[in-house]
C-alpha cells in the first residue's frame, strides 16, 4: 500500500485548516510561525480488527464457539453479539445482557465474573466441540461427570468425586397397579414436567454450569411446563422421544450393557438395569465422561432424578398428559 504524504503544523493557529486536520491538510506543507516545513512521509494508520472467532473454554471446562458474530453455547443455543470499542462484545441470553472484554493474553472477561480462554485454532463453523449437560440437562437430564473429576472442598483441598450411588432413596409412594407390568414399572405415555425438587442451582453449579446458563435455567423454571417425554415401553424395550430445548430420540433394551443410542450429547453408550422398581441408566459419552439417569414412580408421578458429583439431588417430576 502506497505511503501518504501528511503535513503537521507546528505552532499553527487554530484557524489553520492543517491544524484542524481539514481535507486540504493531506499532501501539503504548512509554514508555521517557526518557518519550519514539517511535512513528512508516514504510513497510514491501520484499523485493527479484534478477532473473537474460535473455541473458548469457560472456567467450568465447557467449550463455546464464536464465529461470524454469533456465539454457539455448549448447550447448542446460539446468540448474536455486538462489538463495542473494538474489544468488547455484548450479547443477550434469556433476556439478560452480558458483556465480555478481550484481554491481551487472549481471554474474555465476562461481566458476571466468568473467564473464557481461547483454545488452539479458530472456528470454521457454528458448532461447539463439546456439549455439556447445562441447559440440556433440563431435557435429557444427563448430569455430566468426568471419570476423573475432582471437586474442591470449602478449604480448597481437592476431594475425589463420589461414585454414582449417591444418597439413599427418599421414601416414595408405591406405584399404582395401572403403571405396573410383569412386576416392573412401565413408563409408557406422554409426560410433561410439572415440578422440580431439590436445590436446582447448586445441582447445576456442582455439575460445572456457569452463572449465565444457571440464570437462564432459572428463568425457564428448570424445565417446568417445557420438558416433555413421550415414552413407548414394551417389555424390556424403551423408546423415548425427548422434547424441549433439544429434541432427540433414545432407544435401549433394559438389562443389555453398552448399547449405543442418541442423547442430548449426541451418541452415547448406555447400560440400563433395574434395581428394584428403579431403572438406573449408566451413560458413558465418547469423551469418556459419565452420567446417570434414574427413572421411577412416586405414586402416579414419573420421576427422573439426577445426582451431582458431590451428592446434590435434583428431581424432575412428570405428570401424564391428558391425551395419553
């Protein structure tokens, strides 16, 4: 790019068009009171464009993608953003606005305190490299837990995450005869989430869900009135269509280990088995992380229970739709 001849006025009065940077200032010399020709050859200033595109890991370990003025969150949700002052992006998620500022060491500092670190390489499209349970948990209720995950105690000392056994089952009403077949519960029907139980925010926090996504989950009442499950249960075969934030269809045979099936995290390996009248499904994702679903009845209420890595219990209660 050719250089431009730009003049600077030394000691010029304010009325001088060169001092004001008028159009005639370009390419000419100005004789100020000192009588010095200060014309010099300089390179034009280049406008630096900050590039946010790429894969960004949050403090909780979830990967979000920024590409083409869009953020694809680890849940699969997409939000647009505006760029302010060249290095600050502003986006809106679930009617809440968040700002993130890019630092020289390639981090995004968010207004809610979260910090994202750019991963190697740049994004080439709109998908994320790693889904999380996050808001998807409201639909499929897979509580993501890495095999070697370690949590931190109140005193900052690491402690190993407990196994999936979790706390003892709370007392439940026995399921009515209408939902029992061959001595086991049958989950067939169309079900809508009617209530949740437990410390939902702590449950999501335990599972590494950041503040923005937890706020969004709370705004959507953690799936109450939104999450639906349409189940066809014949013998040991269960076919579930999950409808909500992300739709998918999950099929498996109870008692058969290591089956491949779909989930809100994509294809997973699942091992479902009965434990009394509770169906426990151990799930292993392709990245090695583990989760568990527990399905049971409390009277006529269909209960899906999750247990966090530190033992926090959360339950989603489903009532049968009238047409089913």
